[in-house]
C-alpha cells in the first residue's frame, strides 16, 4: 500500500509540476527525474522554448549602442561592453524597424505587433508577438503569458495586444505577481499566508514536507537544480521584504514587514531589477514560457541614477537632450544601468540548468525599443539585441540603415524557434537573413 502511494505521488508531481502546502502552490522547474518514459514523444522532445521580451519606450543613445563594424569580428560599442563576458550569447542588430510604423511615441504599443500607421484615424493595433506565440502553442503552463511593466501607464501602454487589437494591461506589482504565482486559497487563507511572510517566514516553509518527499524521488542533478530554484525564491523574498521596509518606515526594524512593492516611481532601476527577478523566476519555475516587460520611461518622473545623483528632469524631457552635455551624460548612465541589469538576467539564465543545459539556451531574451532616437522621435534603425534561445550568436547583423529590414523578420525567426508553424508574422517578408539556429 505504501509503495502504491509513493508511485501515485510521483505521477502527480510529474503531471502537475508543483508542491502544495498550507495556502501555497509552488511551481516546480523542469526536473528530469519526474518525466515519465510512458509519455513517448513528449518526454524525449527538445526543451520547450521560452521568450523574455523587454522594451524601454524611450530607447537608448544610438551612438553608444551600435557597433561600427559588422560580422563576428566587430568591436563592442560602449554599451555592449557592459556585456563583454557574454558576447558569444547574444547578437546585436542594426537597420531593423517596422515599415510604415511612424509617429514618435505612438509607436510604443506597436513594438511587438509591427502595426502600421498608429497615428492614423481609426487605427487598431494587431496581435503582438507574445500573444501570437501563446495562441499557437496552447496553454502548457499555469500562465500562457505574463505581461509586466515598470512605472507603466497601464490604461494606455502595453507590449501585449490581442488579435482584435485590445490592450492587455501589464502587471506592475512584483508582490501581487508573487502572490499570483505562489499563493492560493480563499481570502482567509491568503491573509494567513501573508501574515506568515510578514513574520519573516518563507513561502518554502509551507512546502517543507512535500519537498522532503520529492527529494527522495530525485537524482543528484535534479536535487541540485531544485535547491538552486529555492535559493532564487529566497533571494527574491528578501528583496521584496527589504523594499517593503524601506517604503513603510524611516526607522530600523527588527521584524521584517510584509513584502511590498517599491512605491517611489523615481527608484526606476530598483523597480526594474525587482521585476526582472520576477520574470526570471516565472521562467525558471515554468509558471509561464512567455514574458513581456515594458519599461515606461515616458511615464517616469525625476529618477535616481545613483545614491548621490538624480536626473535633471523626468525621463522624457531628458531624452530630448538637444546634445546638451549634462543631459547626454545622465542618459548614458541610465542606459548603462539598464545594460548592467540585462547582464544580470543573462548571467542568471546561464547558471540555471534545465533538462538539456542552460536555461538561457532555451530562452530567447529580446531587448529593444520602438524608438531609434528619442531626441528626434525617429522610429527607424531600432536598437535590438537578442540573446540565448540556442541561436548561433556572437555577431553584429547590420542591415541597410536607410532602407531597413522588417523587424518582424526577426520575430518570425523567433516564432519558428519556439515551434510555431508559420511563415508570416506582421510585416515580415521572410525569416531574418543571417540569424542561424
């Protein structure tokens, strides 16, 4: 009887891929030990593809982003030098944009759709890359997609759009997202669970017994993978607690407050770091395989560049630098900080091991913008970087900067890499020339 029960638990874990505790459902990363041989083709299939799609709607300073040389022997630009240890894991592109997608800031909602003429009368957006992929791949995770934002104007801006051109509001609360991902039950159960977290408890404490049972069924590599995953959760919990303490009280505390979001919109990079950590955790836990994240720089007020320095103005006026020295210097600091945070994401995905290797190798990380040059409202020659996903990286793919190639050609390549059977997306004319899998 006991053996039958143990076998049943193994099947349940493999089917559901989460641990249960009091008011908690903790999604598990992909664990080789829990894959059933009887599943045939599915168990032997390649590791499922993932996407993390990031956009800053005011872009970066183009003169510091784009390399001067093309090909695999290019010299890193000032911004790309922040990623110098990762050059073999990313490709940078120039000469890409969305044809007939003009109108300055109005193009921000079209970054993942490629819809034409967003300022025209009666404009209706088209389906975004993430939603298109989710439609074709089906619901294989708890969340088909996660649409996130930092400082975002949720009513008017989003990277995610339905096939009918309806805006999907972004989640801008890491704490609320954490609850969605890991806390379940009725309101009373949730309240008790949050009170436990407030007393510096960990969500992992609620699944201790389940974890012990599971560990007995795992091989050494999977136990290490699970421990790595739990470490990520604890680190994130501590970041949320720290943010809550900073916001709630000016005095030191001996008992940690309930994890809370950073409410000060001027702490842009702290908020971005927190949300990027949530995005990685969502992918690592297989809660979803598709994440979008818009950094709404346009809606960001005066912001902290460092502990000692604040921006001269809010982000939007700063982006209209007019070649003023101080504005340019601060924009460069802001851009570099974002590249540094991107580096941390890529390094994290490098270290997390999936069934067939690094999580980065099955995760396409797109970083870019609808803005080629915010100073002049240019929407051509967009700054685009793609990392991971199993592509052959380590190059600068340079297209005609005067007659740009469609950015949707890259999106089509990404969709096919995800396993979506299609030969068209948005304004694509083909897959992207030069990008090899």
